[in-house]
């Protein structure tokens, strides 16, 4: 196991504007991350928001990964319909799907065709997953975020702090055992009477848009030099400074959890 005296390098990216949303919360979070964390963790945030466009992403990922020997890569993006943070287990090509990169135009009005996917990834599996132990990561992440208060979605920054009733964002006690349930978003949605209460979760529904595209592209690229120590995190829609600050805290604790799990494996 690497000593905490050994620097662990983490690369982080966030997406830019799309669908009329100028301030993508994934970039708002990524751009606010500190450059270093305790226990010798070095965080490198890509200096610009990643365009929500297939060909720029496809051209960017190889040189981005080659710029340094990053131990872990964390890509982030928005899942506006969710009210929680989630790490995604896998991503796939979409050339055999009814809809996908070849069907959903990006912000430039372009798609990534089936022919382009075949040319780029002909020797790659249709689906790839991270080599990081996300079950362990989420267990650590839940414990590390149990103290964080979540500002309700829709609150505005002008509200008098003296009138705000701050409810605990998570009920688990820091450091207490956590059972990680392997349920994806569709499972949660199908159990309305048993609504999910976890605010940081494991998921395996990254989708067939730019979130899935950058994740799959990254998994392919990282596998060229070793284990696929890449992960994608979906963030909920956050529109206030308090919410973004909370998102930064949650992401810092995810990075800490990723590094702790990664070091345990070494």
C-alpha cells in the first residue's frame, strides 16, 4: 500500500453549458476544488469546462490523460432529474442501441455515428467498467459526508439565515457501518413507496450522451497504460452558492474516498 507520504494524483473535469444552462454545476464544482488535499493528494482540474460535444471530447481525452501520469481520473457531469450525487460503474458504446451517440445531437448539432464508433473502438468491448472498487468507495463516501447539510433545491441566497431550518442532509453517523445497496436509478424509480434516502450513491446508468461518451472514452484511454482507474460522478442541479459549496464538499470527500480505496488496493 502506498504511504500517505506518496503523492496521489487526481485529474478532475466538469462540463460546460448545454440546453440553455450556462452554469453547469459540474464545472462550478470542479473549478472550485483545491489543488491539494490532506494526506498528500494532488488535484488537477482541467482549466476549462469540457464542451458538451462529441468530437471535441474525443480529441481532448488522449492528450489530457497523457499530460501527466494521473493515478485516478474523475469526470463529472449533470443529471438534472436527480437530487443526489452518484458514481457510475460502467459506460458503453451505443452502436448497437436504438438511440445513443449516433442519435442525440450535441451542443454543436453533431452526433458520433455508428461508423465513427466502429472505427474508434473496433477492438474494444461494447461495455467497460472502472477497475476502482466503487462499492468500497461509496461506503467510505457515505461515512465521510454524513455531517454535511444539504441546502434544499430551490432555496435562494437571499433567505435570512436566521429563519432557515437546517435539516441533516444525511442521517448516518460519521464512521458508522454503511450497507451499500446495488440498485440503479430504474430500481429506485420503480419503488415509489420505498423512496431512496441516500444522497451519495452507486449507480450504473451513466446514459448515452456526453456523460457516457467521455466516461467510455476515458476508460478506453486509461486501459492503454494500466488499470482503468477512472470514474464518472453525476451531480444534481445546483443553482445557489450554498448548494455549490456543498457540492464542493461532497466532491472533496469523494476524492478522499477514491484515494483511500485506491491506496488500499496497492
